[in-house]
C-alpha cells in the first residue's frame, strides 16, 4: 500500500494511507510532488502536496472541499486548524444526460434471491410480527410484550421475530400539521411494510396519533399489503399490567393465525436497498462508499431500486447529483430540495457544516463538502429517477433520493418506512447501528476497523486500499446483499440490534 493517495491530478492535497500516519520529517511523494512532512499527520488525514495561499482552494477529488484559512506550505497537515468551508456556487441548470456504469460480467451475478412474495407483489427479506406504539406513552408496554417473545424460535410460524416499534412522540402535535402527518406516514410505512406479516398496534387511549390516523395516512401512500392487525388501548385494557397480558395474548393469536411462510426465488428487481453511512472517516470516500456505489449500479442494472438519503451530507455535491438527474422534473425536484435545506438551516441559525461530528473530524474529514463528495459515491452512477419526501413511498426501479437528515437512525427509519427491505451501511469510525425491521449489512472502510469491531462488521472494504479496485469490492458487497436478502443473518441481527433504532424525524412543533 502506498503512503499517500492522490485522488485526482489537479489535487493539492493527498490522503495519508500509511498505518500510524506520517511522522514529522518523513519523506513523501505523490504524483510529481515530493517533500517532507512538516508535522505529525495521522492516517486518513490530508497533507498538502503543494503550497496554498490564504483563501485559496483546497482540492480533493479534483474539486474544492475547503479553502485555506491561512497560508499552507507543502508538507503541512491540512485540517480544521488551517482550512474552512469553501465558497460554494451551485449551478441549478438543466441536467446532464447520465452515463451509468455497466460491466458485461455483471450478467453472471445472481438475478434472484429467496424472499417472501406478498399479495401486492412486493417482497419481504424478513418475515416479522411487529408491536407498534402510536405514542411514547405506550412504549414501555410495547417493549414488555416483545420481551415475552425474545429469543423464542418462531420458525414453525415462518416468522423471524416479534419486534417493537417505539418512538418519543405521538401527542401534543397540531392535528393535520406537518409533524403529525410525518409521524403518521412513518408509522404507516413501517406497519404495512413488505417485511411485516402481522402487527399489534398499542396506544394509551387519549393521544393524538391513533391507528385510525395511521390508516388515513396509509391511504395517501397508495396501495399497500393487507396484513393481520390487532389493536390495544392501555386505558381500555385496565392499565399497564393488564395491557401487557392482553398484548401477549394478541401476538399469540396473530402467530397462530398466520400462514406458514416459505421463501421462494424472486427477481432482485423486488429489492429496495437503503444506502446509508455513519461514523464516516477519510477512507469512506476512498473504499466503502465507492464500492457500495458499484453494488448499487449492479442492482439497478438488474431492475432493482437503491435509495440515497442524508441530504445535509449532499451539501457541496449538488452538481454531482444534478448530473445524474434523468429528467428536467427530477432536476427541478432536486433544486427545490436543496433550497429547502438551505432555508431550514438558516431558520434554525445553523450551518450545514455543523453536520460534522467529532468522530468525522478525528477521522480526517475537514468540511461537510469533503464528507458529501465521498458520501454520494454510495449511489454509483445510475440515473436519478425519483425524489421523495421523508418516509414517502419509494416506487422505483432505479436510483431514488429521499429527503432525510443525516442522523443515522432518523435517516434509516425514513428509508425503511419508505419501503426499503434491506439496508447497506458504511462506516469508517465504527457504528453499532442496526435496523430490526430491515436487515442491515455493515461495511467497514478499513481492514483495521473490520478486525477491531469484528462482531459488528459484515464485510471489509479495506482491500480497496491495496488493490485500488472498488469494482471487486462492489461485486462482493452485491453478492453478500443477495445472501442477506435470502435469510442469512447480519451481525446486527445476531446482536439483537434495532429495538431502540426506530427514530422518526422529530420535525415541527410540540405543543
């Protein structure tokens, strides 16, 4: 593995690849440039391979990711101490006709997986019974009911598990307002999800969000699968203890009434893949994200759907997404979405650069633009065919963009509620995220992380640093996704993740 990665001939910074980083005084070479490190530079961080004047652009991927806050000399460590956000200008003109990547060898990759065919034509990668809270007041009862079934073998029912969906809202919202509609939409998409065979919906009895309001929102989403559902109110049941007993009995009735489901070969066109990242580092844009982009292109080429989200983490990469817009209507929707986020940030008195976490910065990411240019690589090169609202029904096929914030649990909750039946999640610092509703494949950016968190990581994209081939890693990710969709358990499933990770976007008023 080389000591440095110069990602584009025009770049004036390179990424330090050497394990342990570059010590002060160490010689280095990148392209036609060479010199010595003028200080200790950690692995994954950037070194200046040319002088940069104060205010000058700092180039990575051939694009400005930052500007120099003061003069930077060749060999300097380039990071938040001497670099700041670049001045951004976004061309919101007509889209450029996208040119998706394609390889003839992809035809030999699997075109089917073993899934559950639903009456409405959708496909489940898992077969769950869920217990859903309409309001936070019923969350404790919901979890108590699910604990009675935790660890039980339900395979004789053809069921993978009984899982809770709880949240922190459901009341004191303006009936019919944005926050109310958003929560109802998220619950509707989750309850009537292809991975759900039956559901118990539990309320307190006096809240604003009710099963009836969820059904009203479901009607707006369009046709969805009909499933076996029971409802329960804690006040009507006679209190918490009685509600738990009645809830357990209700789940047992649901299990007894369900047909025995069997997996069958289904076309991969029935897969809707959520693309997400969390705990990103400087290697995310070099290894895991580009490799996932290849897997995304393979799935789309075979008739499937992939969905990118985390719109604040597209800030600075708007033009890249615009170049993939399939139609003027999609380009217009992109412009409106980016404008909404600029206004949203201004209204709350924040900068989109505030999206960066301390872990991102420690991992070598300097600005949100640098993070975004690496993040959008997850979507590959396919044409962007659709832009949908948070938890909005994803139609597909093709590459779709969903409006979500960058916070991982909130983002994935929206993606899964929109119909994604499997999740691919890249991480550089190491994430413990896992969805209970849709299996979550975790992809490490480096082999060191893969070994350090072996119990949490499903696949290692670190070899891209050695062989320089995101294509090879992308094929491996695609093949693993097919195995997971067919029933192989992910690390997060084996660890029991997902009970706390259903987090609808807390958007709007709480009165």
